[in-house]
């Protein structure tokens, strides 16, 4: 009779030689039993298995858009995030997991810093500057997430989205004239948005379901969108400055929304056709493959679109609260591509002195 020696473990996650494992000698009955020896795991399978152990412990469903993602580990170790996007990991440097997806977030930060500076220069109200700060936080969190593909920084990308949209939602409702007392709803709104943002964050940390986060973000985003549309429609047009500011605000709200939606379409194409696009990247080679990194284009579009939307809301809000005669939209940078809201200097008649 022939024998086979196998490793028996009390836990399927044990390694050979760990407690609970021992060698067992068993007989082989060749006349009655047909054995099929399983094929050893490939390096890719081993990489994907090890990188999902952390996700399994916290109940995450791991999505990898590129089915042939090479088994590469860089400085930050294996991915523990619930999503691995359609870009080769550590292809450029061992310190950045997704190179173009990481650097493209600098667009968020650049626009936000520019917006904060202009808010400070023009002495605009704090809530308007906080909208720009929120955009910066989203960009920083996304930068760290794509650089490391670690779950903790994935949260740093996803959770600020809720808070940023909460700031924007407040601005869309706080449009009453400063000469009139605020309504009870507007006075309570900061507390309601605070409870909503922290409540969503707490639930998501306890139950990391991506669908829940997407629904929670979509809800507050839709509230801000519909409120913005209503406010624009109801804005007065009695004077030239009111007409001009309403037209400028509408223009940049539309530009921002179209840019945002275009980025969303590119994001979906990049996900759904990832394998085909990855073959094209291999054919083009570095650096030409950067052109077809769809997720990076999503960052460029949403970063720019978010800034344009916020600028449009700033002009609309200030015109309604403090009067259209005190503000205007100005354009700086090459081809006037960097709009910002500026105060109109008050002209004093010298004859009065």
C-alpha cells in the first residue's frame, strides 16, 4: 500500500509550521479513489489573496477593475482598500501606487488654494471660503488614497466628500438679505448638516458598505443641486448688475455641472472597459499611456467643475445677501480661465467733500 503525507491544519489560514498544523500520513487506495492534485496558486492569485485578508476582516467587498493587475507591492505594502482602480500599481515609482491618479488630485488642491486666497483678498464671508477648504480636503484625501491604496486613506478620500457637500448645501440655502433676520430653518441648518455628516461617517465606519456611502452622498448632492437651480431661477433681474450677476452665476454653474458630468462619464468608461483600455496603455507605453488614464481625467474634471460651481454659488449668494451692486465676476489667468468673485469698490463723489 502507498502512502501520502499531507499538512493538516485546524485553521485554513495557518501557515505550515504554525501551531495547530501537523504532518499526517494517509494511505492511498489507487483502486477505488481518483485523486486530482490542485494546481498551485499563481503569483497574481497569491498577491490578490494576501491583499484581501485585511478587507475580509472588516467585511469589505474588494473591487478590482483590471482583472490582470500585476502582483506588485511597493513602499506601502499590499492594497487594503476596497477598490483597486484601472491603473497599474507602482508602475512608475515604488512610493506611489497609482501615479497619474495621485498627481491629478493636485488640481483639486490648486483650485481650492486659489479660491481661498481670493476669498481672503476680497474679504468674503467664511462659509464661502469653507467650500474651497472642503474641495482641498477631498483632493488631499484622494491624493493619499491613490498613493497608498490603504483603506484608512480611502476613508480620507470618501468622508470629506460628505462634509464638502454639506458646506455647499448651506451656502445654497443661506441667501436671505443681511438686512433681514435669518429664518429658523437657516439658523438650524448648520446643526442639521453637522449631524448628517457625522452620522453618515459613523455609520460608514461601522458598516463599510460603499452603496450606503454613495446613496448618502448622492442625496446631499441632489439637495444642493435642486436648491441651486431654484435659487438661480428666483433671483431678481430688476437692474443691469442683477441681470449681469445672474447670467454670470448661471454660466459658471452650467460650466461646472457639464464639466463634472463629463468627468463622471469618463470615470464609468474607464471602469467598465478597463481591460481593453489597459491593453491600449501597454501598446502606447509610458508616458503616452497617461493620456488614456480615465480616472485621472475624472479628477481633472471634477476638481475644475467643483471650483466653477462654487464660484457661481458665491456670486449668486452674495448678490442676494448683500446686493448685486457690490459684487462682480472677474477673470484672471491665461484666457480668463480663473474666475473669481470680487467686490466692486464704492465710488465716492468728490463734490461731497
